């Protein structure tokens, strides 16, 4: 079945540091890939997505590129801020059948210190 | 535009008690979902409803029942709560039954079963 493996946390960075959170996946066909973010005490919200190979999703300075050859969707940001402190989830949405559920990674807690 | 709303925000139950978690969306979405979030586990799908009048089991349906009351509302019922059901529960909705569609999440219900 579908699965998502993402970098174990927690990750602690200083403000303005470069961020990478690795995500790899296993799925049949051509899944769509997502990064969701969960700020403290809140629900998940979509950060970015990519729906086909070589697509780049971007939002709020974050980027991720759908790499089918390496089955990866790594999240990057060039200069993190304290306000980026949150839990980040990589997820995929299968392309076939009637099951439209999202499959999530376990989440990576990011803490950014001033 | 409230998006996805959930009630209650917090609940404490004793083992064996029952309760219903309520979820409503005002985005005219067809599909709705219930997930649970446990530390180190990511989010796991309990039940989903692809359209009004239909419901299907997800990964972890045991101990739960759902009702898709109408297009807006999707409730989750615990008939006899157990400590293993202590978790944070999220409701989500999406507009289309496609793999590219974004799911929108509610703020969550934090449930403790003693």
C-alpha cells in the first residue's frame, strides 16, 4: 500500500537558517503530493502541493519538487523565521480506485529560535 | 466563511461512556473525513464519506461509527470509549473526488478517556 516516510524530528534551527525536511514515498501510479503544516493548537492547513512529476509547489517561501525518479518531495526554505515553528506533514493522495484518503508521514517538529 | 468546524474542542470521558463528535463544513464539499492524530503516528483515517449518503471504513475504524447527516455534517460516535481512543480527532472535507484535491481540516477535538 501507499506509504510516506519523512525525516524524524525534532529539528531546531536559528532564525535565517536554511531548512530541508526530507520526504520519500511509496505508491502505485501517479499520486499527488502535499505538505501540510500544523501550528501549535491548530488543525492542519495546506502549505503546498504538486500533482505531477517535476512540478514545484511553493508558498510562503517554502518549496518542494515532485521527483518521480527518486520518489521524493523534500521541503525547503532558504531563511526560516520564528513564526515557521510548527509540525510539518508530508502526505500523498493516491491516483486510483475509490479510496481518496490522504496517507501521512509521521510529522516533523520544527522549532526556530531567534 | 467558517470552513470546517468541530465540537467540542475538549472532552474527558470515563471508560465505557459514549459520545458524538460533531463536524460541519460550509464549503459545499462532497467528501468528508475523520482522522485521529497520535504522537509519532501522523494522522490515520478512521472513516470517510465520499458523498452524501455513503460512508466507508478507513485504516482504524474499530470502536467508531459515523453518520453523514447531510451534505454539511459528518459525525463520529464512540459507543463505549476506551483509553486507547485518547487522541486528537480531526475532521476534514474536500470538494472533488480526485487525487489532486486539497483537504481542509477543522481545529480538532482533544479527547481523553480515563
